[in-house]
């Protein structure tokens, strides 16, 4: 659901809860879920073709053919943004859609169609964040509220609100989810998630 809503903070929260629940366990399906979350976070921030292709290979290895096809389609959609790969990506997407339809996985066909029609996120060039602003951006990406940011930085709540607004302004975005997407686009998802622990 967070993937469809493009909600990076919700997905980050899910990843943290998942890691807490499955701490110390590393089976194939658990690895696949972790990689799925990381790939989606990467996709929310920009180019994710490689992350989804790797995820499709992992699903193939687990024998999850429908999931592998779906993520192969996600990789093709990510490649549509590159003009030099657009034609091959469209052909790949057609093949994936047909294979999913043959397996009567129409839900996944509809999800791919919706994702393919959605414009790619535009990430404009921004000024560099100060160290404190980067810390606030990381906390926002982890789903912290203004009150929690204030507590973490030892500042009043109003000060935390001003810091968050400064980050939004500096990045040229309007929502906390867009800040989270910006953070994830510039750092590997594993690094963002490990800072939350």
C-alpha cells in the first residue's frame, strides 16, 4: 500500500517494524521481504531498475514466479525514464504483462499499468543541506514527529517545526514523504534503515 501511495515514511516505518520482528532471522522469504522494501524505497527516490531486477532474480530463486514477473515489470517501468532503454523496456513490459495474464494474475497487471501511467518523480537540483538540516531530514525520513525531533535534538517543539520547514523549503518540496524520498534517493535504503536503529 505504501508503494502505491508513494509513502516513503510509511514504508520506512514498516521496514523498522519488520526488522524488529524478524531480528536475527535470515531465511529466503525474509531476505526477499527486506530486499522488496529496499527496492521500493529506492524506487520512490529515483532509479530502481537494478534493485527490482535483483529482486526478480531473488524471487525466481525462491520459486515465486508471479512475484518475479511483477518485479521484472517494475524494473522495466523504471527503465522507461531512460530514453536509450525505452524501447527495450516497453517490449519487456509487454512480455511481463502477457506472462502475468497467462497466470491469471490480473491484479499485478493492473498495478503495473497504474505504475506505468504515473509520471516519474521529478527531483530537482537543490542546495546542499547543512549538517543539522541533514539530521532533521533523516529523522523525518524515519517518520519522526516534530515532538520527537524536538526531543532528539533537544530543542523546543517550535524550533523543530522551524527546522522541518527549513528542510522542506531548502529541498523545494511540500511534504514529509517527499523529504523521505529525497533522503532515500541519495543514500542506499539499508543505510537509512540502519541509522534508525
